[in-house]
C-alpha cells in the first residue's frame, strides 16, 4: 500500500524553527504526502514553501488543550484558512465534554466548522481519546457529526495515550462512512499505519512519516 497520500506530515513542537519547517515542507514535496501539519504561526511560511506542489497545509486551533473559548478557535480557524491552510485540526472542549456540557461542546465545534467551511477549508476535531471514556468518545463523535465537522481525530500527541485500533473502530462505527477518521499519536511504523487504515482511518497524522512509508522503525515520540 502506498501510504504517502494518507499522511499529514506533522511538526507541532513548540521549538520548531523556520529551518525545521522548511525541511518538513521539502520532505512532504519529495515524498508527496497529503499535507504538512504545522502550528498557526507557520501557515503562511509553509504555504509559500509548498507553492506549485500538490501538498496541502494543515494547522491547529485550540491546541493542545481545547480549553480556549469557541470564539477564539473560530478566529484561529478563519485566520489560518485565509492564510492558505486547507484544513484545520481543532481540539474539542474536553473539559466541557467530560462535565456533560454537551451543548457547549457542540457549539464549540459548530462555530469553528461554520467559519472554516465559509473560508473554504475542512475541519478535523481532535477528541483527545486518551482522556475520555468510551461513552465520552461516542458523545464526542455524535457532536462532531451534528456540528458539521469533516473528520474526527484521536489525539494531539501532547496528552496521555494516542491512536489505538479500538478507538478508530469505535469512532468509525459512530460517525459512519461519510466523515473522515484521523489516527494520530504514536503511529510510527508502516504496520501501525496499515492497522489504523484497516480499522477505519482515512488519514494518518505522524512525525515519523518517512519511516512509515519506508517500512523502517522510528524512535518513540509523541506524534
């Protein structure tokens, strides 16, 4: 299986420099990954670096905690898409979700989805599955369907846990065939990626992208 077009080649470290982002973009262009995923500060830089290629730019909102107000995530998403990002990965309001404030959590997703779509982008919603019970994961998935998200996604890579086959299967079962499912957090090998895809993932978020497509082992890391 040619995995390159399944992968968001990711660098979300807070200490990433311009040369790191340039290298990320060069690697994505060379290996034809679906996108690069970078912090919002680097969106315009990555768009410029990837000009003329098929590689898209993805970024994050409300990252990594999900605890910023919905209006802030909305602004982040709009600004990112206006700067050229094709996709935004927002973190759901985990605290609201775990408090049973499902209407607040849905508003959080809906307002960000609306502005992202209006600006021409797609929205993925990070559930941070390692912090949730199975019932909370189900609630989160249903919220994302109702609120108009394009994808559900497992993890930020900054909290405990990461993508598991069981969580991908649960998420796919709840969102059905129309939404994308992104596996991120701890996907480091070709076999890891294939297992996620077989479980229902349609996108892989990884920093070990080159090792994955080359079938080589990668050092352990958050993403």
